[in-house]
């Protein structure tokens, strides 16, 4: 939890650092006022250049923060704001920065003219005041910072809840009486959070158990259609003497064919993102039950 708290503090500091850049610009404007009183136009040009540099740096800074937000939204978390809303706010801030840079550039040109002897204090003063007003009279940056703070805090709460759920799921896993071979192939994967592979390996293991038990080397739905067909079975789940028993045999044949097509195959051939520990436990319990029924079956 302390590490997570520290990570949140670091993210919030990144947000607050935006205000530091704004403060630097205001401080530099004050320095330009002082330099103008001293008629040091050359140094003032350098300060205007410095403001342009800060504005450019601020643009890169915002893009970095938005990329971080994009990563947060890739997880299945309930975040109040969408990426589109964040991007819209960012674009408004970038528009403000462009206007800021334009005013700084106008000021720089006026100051540069002053260094060549063309001193127009009225024009310099106008651009300097316009730059100052542009820095302090805006809401887009404040709104953007507020949204980022909110999202980082929400995501941290989601992470804390996720960790608590995963910890609880680990305890449940330990108490489950899974089929030994299902536990063997899934335990470490589940513990490490590799839920997709834990599911996949468990259903592949069912195939292995069925092939070893039946001697049939087919795979997937074809395998279970051959070995559990109630009309010509290789493995019997019961005596197959009554209609109910034949229905049970056919039902499990269809279930196993279904899981091969609907669970095993998609996870083997496509990249599915399985992040829910509890849903994974449900899959593993199903795999365990099916493995036990096959193991308990008798040769026909």
C-alpha cells in the first residue's frame, strides 16, 4: 500500500509541476519589468526567449501526462473522465500555450528592436502586459490539472481494490479441492496473475487426461465426440443403462466439445485479456470438475 501511495504522490507531483512552470513564467515577467527599468534590453530579450522555452517544455510535459492517462484507461477501471474528455482539455491548454508563445514572441521582437536603437516603450509595455494577462487570466490549465488529479486518485483506488480482490482470490484458490493435474498446471500461473494462461493450460490438460484415459489421440471437440458418444462410447461416465444416464453422457460430451471450442481454442489462437481473478477461478473450477469426471470414467 505504501508503494501505491508513493506512486500516487509522484503522479500528483507531475500535475503540480505544471503550476511550477506557470510560476517560472510569472517570475521571468517580473525580471523583464526590472530589466526594462534598467534599460537592459539585451538581457530582457534573453528572458523572453526563456519564456518561449518554458512554453515549449510545457507542451511536451502535457503530452507526457496525457500518455500516462491513456495507459490508465487501458485497464478495466471505472474512471469518471474519458480519454476524449482529457484530450479535449489538453487541446484547450495547448491553444492557450500557443497564444502565450505568440505574445512572448511579439515581446521578444519589440525588445530586440530596442537593442538596435528602435525603442518603443509603449509597444513593449503593451506586449508585456498582454503576456502577463495571458498567464494569469485563464481556466483551461486549472481545469486540466483538476481532471488529472481526479483520474490519478480514482485509478489508485481501483488498484487498491484490485489488489484486495486478487489477494482474496488467492486465498480462495488455496482452499479449492481442484483436480491435482489442474492445480499442477494452473497454480503458479494463477499466483502470478497470468489468468489467461492458467485457463488455457487447464483445458489443454483436460485433453491430455482424456487422451491418456481413452487411447484416442484426436484433439478438441473431435476427441470428445469420439470418446463420449453415448451410442458408441470409449469412456463411460455411468452404466448407460437408462435414458437419464445416456442423457448425462451426451450432456457431458456436448459440454466438453463446447469448452474446447468456446474456451480452449480462443485462448490458444487469439490474445484474450483476462484480468478478473474471480472469473478465472470459475473457469478453473469447471476445468477441475470435467477433469474429475473423465478420470472417474470407465472404459466401455
